[in-house]
């Protein structure tokens, strides 16, 4: 049997997005979070006495990791070295490999895949069994072709594992090494350690083609990004066990105000609900519902942010394991939408037009013509995708398309 840790998308120097009005304590907590998460991963590898650790790309978020981040990363790899645990690392679209970025030499237990050409490394584990590991790394922010065909067929070894940073899809529609899971299965590997998708995702019935998800969520969309995987392979069997390593948890709390009438009662009700928050340090978004009976004075305190300010001050003194970053009133989305005499299919067709980088940049021609702005956008390879997705969400939120009205 072989036992290993599969982690990906640490994004160690990524900030937490969408947060405002952070007090000093919360700021200090978030600054330390990414460092602590890596320490937690290493601790789990040592506790579970694994044969090796796999890091499947985007270990760093910036294209130039800070010296502090690099120092911590090197120290944690040395912890594994002291415990005789090898590490196999591929580089993704965010931390695409350039040797000159790294001021330190990786410890001898760290095996890097530094080429966009698929290569295979072989090791013998403590049990005497042999393991082949095949993978590649990004050398630029995009790879627009399917790399699976370049992987060798299963070798004459006890186990064969593929490391792959990319997205499911076809080569005509993806910038991040798009692949088809069925083609991976044809290689006959025992396991495919994937990276790039931040949500834990299993792509086949045997649970051998797997995204572990990011170990730490950095936006409210990444509430399930909390874990790494402990993987156990034996002949013809694969078992995966999620292990939580996150330091900060994003949570959305829907709270009914049906029983509240005054501002005081609203505060008491919220306080009671938040006392039930579990896990570690939590970033809470509160969504209030059933509030139509409240008078305008109470509602104004909520909408103006006065209630949020009050609760932030109260909880900073009493509870150190949560931070409320937003309070909003839930709306009846059906009646709030504006009827639109157009089909959702038409909207999809319009968005298809802007999928190509050239057409998208034409819209933002003024921005891309500015040298500094263009440089910043070039370092955000997911900017186009995220912008179009946000536009879709806003349209679906604000408009009722004709087929939805039937």
C-alpha cells in the first residue's frame, strides 16, 4: 500500500477578497493564515507518516512570491526532509515556473517538475514498492492544449500517479490545459492528482481523478475550500480521506427576524444565532429575512451599516473567533426582477461573442491601451472569465427573461 497527501492551490500569498473595515486583530489573523495552513498540511503529513506529499500547482498566488513566503515554504519542506518524506511539486498558471524567482535552493527531498514537457520520476517507498509519478508544469500563464495525450501509458511499476493542473473541457475552449477525464482513465494510472479547481471535485466513479480543492478559501465563493486529501492506494483500490487544514472559514448565516420587533430584539436574535458558529475563525455574512413587519427606523439601521458597526465592536470585545463582514436584507428575487422581453438563450449567445480575448479587450480598449493597466491585467489570467461570470450573475439577478415568466 502507498499513502500520500494530495494538496493543491495553496495560493500562499493571496489576500482575502471582499472584506472591508477590518480591525487590527482580524488583519493580523488573516496575514498569518496562509503560512499556518501550510504548516498544518506538513503536520498532517508527519502525523499520518505518509510516503510522500503531492502539491498539484498554484502553491503561490503571485508570479513573484515574497521573500517571507519563500522562507516559510522552504522551512516547511525541511520539516518533511527531517522526517524522510519526499515532496513532488508541479507549477500552475499562477506560479508558473521561472527559476530566477526563487532565492533559495529547494531541499533535496523536493522533486520539481519544471518543464511543460511531461516527465516521469520514480521512487521506492518504505514498503519496497515502486511508484512512478508523471507530470508537467506551466512556464507561462496559459496552456491551451490538452496535455493528457503526452503522458506515457502506465509503466511496469507498483503504482503510477499523474499530476495535472488544468480544467475539464476541450482544447478549443480552455486556457488551462483542458482535458477529458475519459482520456485520463485510458492511461491506466492508479490516481490522478489534479489542481486548479478550488472546490473539492471527484471526476470518476472510482474516485481516482480528483481535485482536493483549495485548503484555504480566500473569497466567499470558496466556503468548501478547507481541506487536503489523505490518499491510500492498494492494488485495485483507492480510498480518499479529506482532512481539514483551513484556519479561516467563510460562512453564510440566514437569520429570520420574524420574532423581532425592535433594534434591541434584532441584536439579541443575531447574537443568539452567532453563538452556534462552529469550526475555527469564521468570516460571517449575515442575510436577514422575514423583516417586512419592522419599522423604517430599524431597517435604516441595518441598511446604513450602523448595525454592522455596532456588532463588530461588540463581538471584538466578547468573541475572538468570528468576524462579521457583511449584513444584508434578503429580497424576494422573483418580484424584484425586471421583466425583459428577451430569452436567456439570447443572453448566452451574446456572452459567447465576448469569450475570445480579442473581443473582450475591444470592450476595454481604453483600459488595455494604458500601459500600467494592461500590465496588471496580464497578470490576472482569470480576469476575463471572472468578469463575464459576474456580469451573468447580475443580469440573472436583476432581470426576468421571457421564458422564466411562463
